[in-house]
């Protein structure tokens, strides 16, 4: 079978590596891919947001199945375009991808169907938002309505910070039209949990829970990033909490989307906060998380392509989805200065004795075949082990075996999780 994966980051590299385990796949393409995954798939220089280009390539090359991984093409309707050509897809259609494409839609959906989340207000007028901030409890959370590469959320500790965030989004348009409307919501406290799930709009199968580390610097300091590392499973996410989430969040969300005529097929990501009043939804994503995918898929024992086809065919309940009992840790190696200003173009080298999985995100091939840095988050290393502490140690031992000038990583990925393990 000929399979196409839309996207070009570390998440897509992890998906492609897992798909390669299925021997039915004879040709595997990445659009656009990157220089670091060129050995695992044929990379085609068509951008992930070029819906017409993706559809034309898929038709011309008789693609049998497509995996649309990033948020932008899903929200823009890539699955709709491909399915109109008779190509089966893993990923939600445009009218379901809105669950991530608009935070206002997501918040209103949860309010309408009684799904637990933070209290919130919506603003399309900057003056009204600024007036609300004058009396809002602190800290407060300001979110751009639309997609913002995972960076459209500001936790404001002071009124000045809150005002600056609103002005930045609504007046300065730092996120373009994504910030033309904002959500200002209650600040929740508690351990954060990421739960990715397979769903065919009838059955939902949660994957291994994980804990992301969004802030740029150690101790959860600095600006938000796309994610600096992640561990799995999340020790705060107990069996009892998992059942509670299934009953009060996961299945109610699927049923709510069905009731709204927005049936969701693909990977639905639940960003959760385990508060004193129970689990609450911080955010939904309409796709695999990044870098959560890079720590969850290495623990998947079942065949990923079989699961994806079952999701597309609406028969997920017929598939046995199994995960390893081991733990995993993923450490991201970024360009120093990320997520703001950073230099690229440095040669990447990898020691021969690297153990674990290497997933490439921001890299390109030079004309003479050298792998060069080409982004903020350059790559990540994922290691698995029988316990979380060993997985973390292995990941840090092996991240030292990857080299490029200006490299930076956090030194405390998994530290919070280990506190829970020791309790």
C-alpha cells in the first residue's frame, strides 16, 4: 500500500517510524518531511498547509491511505479534500477539527454538555477584555481563540501581564487573526496530564498518559514552547482518575461532537488538570501531540497502521490496542534562544553508540548531504526502561550523544513526575 503522512516534525517522524513496522506498506511519503527523516520516508517538498498540492500529489501517485498529523491542515480541511478523492484518512474532517481550531468553540461545547473545565469569558473587543482584567482574579489565563503553534496561552501573574497579553494578541496581532478573539479563564492548579486517544466516533481508546514540559527553562520557567520534553506514563494519572475521565470527559466529548453533527475520527488529545475538584479539561487537540507522540508511540505494542485503518473504517472496537508496561522519557534538544530568536544552519552529528529512538524535527540536508539544524526544536531522544527513573537517566545519557553548535535542553524533564513516584 502507498501511504502519505502530512507534516514535517518530530511527531511525524515518530508516526512514520511506527508505520514502517507494517509490511503491507510498500511506499511511504512525507509531505514535506525533513532532512532527518529522509531515510525513513520519501520527502516531498509540498507544505502541510498546501491542501490543493497535497490532494494533487495523492491523486497523481495513487495514494491508498493518508495520515494528516498537524493541526493547520486538519483545520483547513485536508481530510475533506483527500476523502473527496476516495482516499481513506486518519484524522478528523474540518468540521470536527474545530475542537482545536477554536478555543471558544471548545469552551462553549464543554459548557453546553457539562464537561468539566475552567470558568471563562470570551471577548472580541479589546476594551471589554481590558476592563474585565481590572477585576479578574489573579493569576488569570489568556488564550488566543485560534491556532498559535502551541504558544497562544499566557498565564498572567499580574494585571500588567494580563493587559500586555491581551494587547499583544488583539492589537499587535502576534498570532494574526487567531488572536482577534480571546478567552480569559480561571487559573487552575494541580498536576497536568496529557491523554492522547484513538477514536472512530463510537469507540474511544486512550493511549498511555504523559506529562509534557512546556516552559523553555528548568523549573518550569520562561516562555511557553511547543514542548521541551515529556515522560510516560504520568504517575499522577491513576486507574481511578482514568475511569473518572472516561465517564465525565472522554466519552461525553465524543457524544457531544456527535450531537453537534461533528463526528470525530482520528486522534483526540485531552489536556487535563487534576484539580482538587476533580479532572478538568485545559484544552483539546485534534491530533497527536508533539512531543507526546514521541514518548507514547514507542510504548505501543499493537500495529499502528492497523489501528489507523480501523479508525477510518469505524471498527476500532475490533482491534486490540496494547501498550507496554514500561516507562519512557523524551528529551528535546533545541536551538539556544528558542522559542524567540535563535540561529540555524549548524551541522548535526550523532555518535554510533546512541541507544533509544532519535526523532528529527527541525533539520535539513545540505547540498553535500550534511544534516543541518533548521528550526527551534531540532530533535529529541526517547528511551524506555522498566521504571521511570531509569528511562529518564537513559534519555539524558543518550541526548549527550547528539551534537550541534548552539544546542540546548532542559535538565529536569521528569523531575516533577519522580516526586509523585517517590510519594
